[in-house]
C-alpha cells in the first residue's frame, strides 16, 4: 500500500527536451518493446486516424467480433439481471447486450466472423475498475488486468511509466487495462524520480523538499506537460513505513489548493489519513480522498456536499495488519475497524465510495478482494459492485464508456462463476477477462 514514494514534479520542459524523449524513457522502464507486446492477441488493422505516434507508418489495431453467450448478465447501474444473455462486441465496443431476441440483429451482423464463447451457468459483468493502482512495468499492468480490472487509475508512477503504458490499448488491445495516468507523485521528496525528467532538476536541491506553493504548482505543470490525466498529491505521510507517522501533516489546505489550481481541471487524488489532512484536502477541492482512515463526521458531510469521492483502499489497510513488522501490524489492527466505520458513515451520508486496491508491482490484490472488503465493511452488495463499475467510471469521467454492458460502451467484460448479489467473493473468482474487445484471460 503505497510502499513507494513516487514524488513527481510538474514543470515546463527544459530547453532541448522534448516530450517524446521523456516518454520513450518511460516506455523502456515500463518494459515496453516490440518483443514485450508480441504476446498480445493479434487484431485487424484499423482505417481511422492513429493516436499520437509521430511518423509511425502503421495504424492502431481494430479488434474483431466476439459473442459471449448464455450467461446471466448484471447491469450494475439498475441492478437488473438478464438470464441467458448475449453480449455482442465488435471493433472494440459493445454492439448489443441483452436477451437473445434483443441482440438478434447484432448477432446477424457479425455472423461468420465472430468468435463465440459460451458461458452458461456463469455471471457476466462489465470490466471492473480499480481507481488506485501503481503500475511501473508491463508485467504489473498485465497482472492487474488478469485480476479483472480492465480500467484503472494510476496512483502515480516513478518515471511516467503509466503515461507510456496508456496507448497500448490502441496498439496492442488486450495487453493492459485502460489507463488514467497520474505521472509522478506531487510530494516533498522526489528521490530518484528527479531522473524522470530534466525539467525536475530545479527541484532536486530544495531545502526541505517541494513545499512552497510556487514549487508545487511547477511540479504539477511538469506532470501536465507530460500528458497526465489526473494528479496525485498527499496530505500525510505513508502508513506502510514504521518510522513515519501517517497522521502528521505534510501539506495543508493552501499547499494542496496550489496543486488543484495548477492541475487546471484534472482531478486531484489525495493520499490522506488524518482528519486535519482530509478536511484540508476536501476544502482545497480534490476530486477524491485516498485511504481516509480518520475522516471525521463534519468532513464526511462536506465530502457529500462537494461530491468528493472516497477511495478507502481497504485491502491495503488490511494488509498492514498482516505485516511481519510489529509496528505496522499494530497500526493495521487499529486502522481497520476505524476505516470500516468511516466507510459505513460515508455511504450512509451520501459520499460515493469507490474501489481501489493500492496494488503495487505484480503482487496484485484483485479488485474483487476490495469489493468483498467493502461489503464486509457494510456496503450493500450492489453498491460494492458499483464501487468497481459505475461509481468508479463516474470518478474517472468515463460514464457512458465503462462500467456497464450497454450499446456503445467499451468492449470490456468479466465473467465470474457465482452471483455477485449473493456471494461476497464472486468477483474474486474471475474466469474470463475481455479487454478492448480481446480475450485477455480465459479459464472457462
């Protein structure tokens, strides 16, 4: 759980430094090369305009047609269940989803060229969304995808690997999840992350680290110049280091507000544990609170009024209690019941709770584990499923694209063995993952 310190700066490029050179380095660090994506499923060539890939002679891939037939389909938005459903995927989007009668015309249009996967006796859902992960290599992204998360929001990376991984959904469908990239962490100490971009060099020798509002704004602008979708900052230190106090205030309301202002409308996610830190971050205008263990009643009410999302990363906090380090284990045992109470209160008062695992590297907590822990904390099962589908899509600005199996949505699907409205562990038992219209995992 954030057992890393990806502090990133946001500044304008230094003279002679161009964006593609920085991102080429990020791609190398992420493990991206021609050889590394050869294992991705083949797809047909597309005829549309290519996404940014300067002077490359080819075009992005266009996935073919796929039929997922016979399962029970759950719509997280409405809770409606469709037995013996058919999902028609074509060219990377949902062409139709529903009963056999409702999908008959769409099935006829792909006849003769569609792959058919029979899933009788299983449950079909939209691809899941993990709103807090750390992927610094291709192997990390693939592990998250195989666990069922077809869309993710980065919780920061060390060298812009998340930005470099993001275009693979177009060029190698089925190889990585859809990515909302955060770039580098807006945090006091940059460490080796200063090597991610020559534009970060001015921040390397600051006494006390990146703390002034002008330097925080500069660091944020550097991230923006590298193409991030969101910005990650903090109010408190990490809980995963025994020598740090997670309730100490690192950035106050004014400092976080400088990040929010410089982000220019991109959502800011804020790592926060203490009531003072959480309250300052919410008042500063962050889009979501990450962890949020000691959030108070008045701040929960403020979050509800402002529409601030809550990402409790329950799996990561539970993981602390299982640590071999006695300080961390004691911290986890203290934090878990407090966080569970906060989740219940937040949900009861109208705060939207979303699912994020805070997974790092290839040691992935499946997003289904986070859903189950949200249920154990007190969320109704359907709301816990929404935390990893429709509610998560809303946080990421992807409503109408992910989180449902509806015509025009992205062709992301998971199939599980049991009913998620009856079995708390259902989303942990993923047997099929389809990402961007391509089968990424099939254990039927």
